[in-house]
């Protein structure tokens, strides 16, 4: 009997320490938990008063303990069958809406409700890094789409998204790059979306373009190239008018790591000129008008230009615009945006969602590799079995070098031209391919 009373005393003392829920009201909440390893596990345990539901977490025991003070009665995946991939990381919890803390035995203390912390405020205050979004449901009915919640951030990286980018290069015409997300991978414990792209007319030959990570709570998106070992900030949507911020920009070959590319983290400066709302496909999207400027590795500034970002869609200058495009360089813009195979956005400048005009030429096969070696003075041009014409243009569109190369020659010594960014165009048998290169 003594042992039984000891157990009951421990349970009763735990209830006192964890707060009194008699006066609290049960409520339901959505919690967005993007990292799988951060998700607590619910379990039911027998007590003298019946079964009690609690949450456990080996990685974040303080997180689980804090939630248990609100006496959860249910915790589950809110949308397990959602097509939109990030919705599968939304969980629904039912618990007390407030935590009533007592500094003494509640039945002997009239100030038992001295401390009261709403559940959602507790999460936002203490565990924002684990749960970037928490929303209390106004009614017991689960809404069909949490995107209907007022001021809800529209994520950029939904798995069903597709971006058609129009690219135009001098002397070659226009064609459409298509970007899509397919699958995910864990890098340093974070879930990245895998990015693929193609400019194949039939969209059959896809190549991995890198990895993307989105922090919905901070409204930021990072990009890691397929060959890279670190992230660069690509988008930042948590900004206001007159704010200044920087994103990744111009790429160059790294002298520290041979055969790899690098970039300046802060090489594109953005000044927010205007923030407004635009209705697209019957939904409101926040729109950011930016003044963007490329800063070169040497610290010089190029002329600024207008850049428009749409929350949930991306830049109208092209989804993966890593730097400001300069006069004479290839132009790129967002031609169309799809979600769930449905057209959501189309550029008002064009009446088509796919354009292919190559001025009578076709592209060299899209697996041809054109790049500069790490020392910055040897140009690799692939192994085509035919003669090729190689031309190099400055960013202002001026031709600075031209040479004909014999079949199966794979490298070419670059001429004594100033260091900087150039466009190299390789033509062979009526086909062509152009790439940006960095000459050191």
C-alpha cells in the first residue's frame, strides 16, 4: 500500500509541476515541422486515473516536455496524403490552449492562475527553430487547405512546381529551359529538394541542376549546385520597402578546390523599392520590386536593373537567376509557372508558354561540357567528332576571340584577354551551344 501511495504522490506532484488544466480549454493547432528528426512521437501510458497521452523526443526532450504541460490528447500528421509535398510536414495537435502554472498547491492558493501562457505563443517564443509556423484552428473543422490562413506564407518549393524559363542569346535565338523539383535528399540533417532542368524540346533528357532548401519560418530559399559543397542564398521574402539585402551571385572557378566552382555570397545587392499584392489564378501573392546590382569579385558595381519577385513563384527574370544579366549577355525571364500540371502564371509579354526559335540552328547535344579549367586559362569544349568554331564575347556583346578547332580536340588555350566574365559560343554542323565562363 505504501508503494502505491508513493507512485500516486509522484504522479500528483508531476501534475502540479506541469500546470493545472482544469480551467483550460482544449484547442487544435497546425504545427509545421520541416525536419523529420524533430517530430516528437506520441504514446499512451496507463496511470491510476486511466490512460494518459504524452509526447516523447530523444533529440529534443525539452520540446516534448513543454508540449506535455498542455496535456495533449492527439498528435498526428494533418495531411498524410497531400500532393503538395510540404503539407505532409504539417502536424495537427489537440491540447490545452493555455498552461496554468501554480507556484503552490493549487487548492490552497487563490493565485493559481497567476501565470498563463498560450500554447502557440509558447511555441513561437521557445521553439521557433523547430516549429517555424504554428496556427490555432478557429473551428474544429479542418480546413481543406491551410494556405487559406490569413497572411500565410506561400512556399516556393512545392514538388509539383515547374518553371519555364525563356533564354535568349545573341546570334542564336530563343529557347525554353524547364526546371522541376523531383524527390528530396538529406544534407547535413536538412531536407533539400532536388532540382532538374532540361532544354530538350521533348522534355525527355533531364539533368540534375542542384539542390534547394527552404526555411518557411524565415521565408528564405538557398541553392546548392550539384557540384557544390555549400549553400548560397537565392531568395529572401521576409523583407519590407527600403530594406537592403544580398544574395549569391556571380560564379567563378575556385583556386582552392580544383575542378569546382565557387561564388560570392553577397555579390548581388537588392534594394526593396516596393511591396504590393498581385492576384494570380484567383489567389493573392505578395510581389517585391527590387533594384538589383551585381558586385564583381573585385568589388566594382555594374549598372542596376529592376527585378521582380513573386512569393510562391519566384523571379520574373527567371527562376534560377543567380546574378544580374548585363547588356550583351544572355537574357532570361520567367515564361510560365505550373503547379499540379496547371498553368498558374504566364508572362504578359508572350502568348506562348514554350518558345523555341534558334535562327535555323539546333543546339549541340545538351551533355556537351564547356568550361574553363581551374587555373582560368584553358577552355574545355567537349569531344565533338567534327570541326567546331569557337567564339568568345565580352559581356557587352563584343567578339574578342574566334578560332576553328579540329575534330576531337577537347581543350583550347585562351588568348591574352582581360580577366572577367565572358560568353563562349561553340558551333558545329549547324548546331551551337553557349556558356558563361570566367577568365582569370
